[in-house]
């Protein structure tokens, strides 16, 4: 399955296994992200599109904070908070 990260200049798709948790998904980007995982700011893909991006989804209350046990869903748009 696939999840996305979205920045000002770039949106990127990342491939993960079905059933991967948020820290495991973060580890696909960089091992430090998995080791220092704090939480994932999560927006469903459909909400991201409907509300025209991260800020619109956040303003509409569609951004969720998910912890280490969260199982990433196909199409999630994630922003990882971590500390190494």
C-alpha cells in the first residue's frame, strides 16, 4: 500500500506493507524517523484533496494525531514528528 508526505514544494508517495504501523512507515523514509518517532499528523487522502491541502484539512478538523500503534491506511497523508 502507499502513503504520502506533502511539503510546500513536493508531494511524495512511499510504499509500505499492509499492517505497518506509523513508526514502521516513518522508517521507510529514514531509520532515525522510526527510532525517534513521537507521533504522526494524519489526514485521509480524500480529505486532503477535498479541503485543498494540509491547511484546509486542518482548518476543517480533519487532521488527526496518531501514536505508535496506529496502523497506516492506504492513501494516508502523513507528517511525522520525531526526536533523535
